[in-house]
């Protein structure tokens, strides 16, 4: 299965896409500006034991992008980016 990074997963389409792909067996890196402010994805991930890794990422801040991408690439390559 694919390793997929999705931006904007705190709610809406991003949240639903992360859940759909993880439930299909893909490894998902779900990113959002403030994970603590949006606990729903973490709660569902834990309850369903989904392959979702939640990371902090503000796509408008270069430092945030660099930090997140270093962390992501340290654990392997990405197959898909959903923005």
C-alpha cells in the first residue's frame, strides 16, 4: 500500500480523506496546523487502530514545512501528496 501525506486534516474533506485512505490500508501522514485543537482524528485513529501518523504542519510557514518534511522523510519516502 501507499504512504500518503495529506494536508489540512483537522476537519472536512482532509479529515474524511485521511480516514478513507487509512481504512483502505494505506499509511497516512495527516497534517494540520494545530493537532491539539482538533482531537477528532486522533480519537478515531486510536479507536480504530488506523495507520495514521498526525503531524504539525502550517503550509504558510517555511520553518514548519521544513521541520515536518525532515521528520516525514526520515521514516521513508512518500508515494502520494494530497494538498
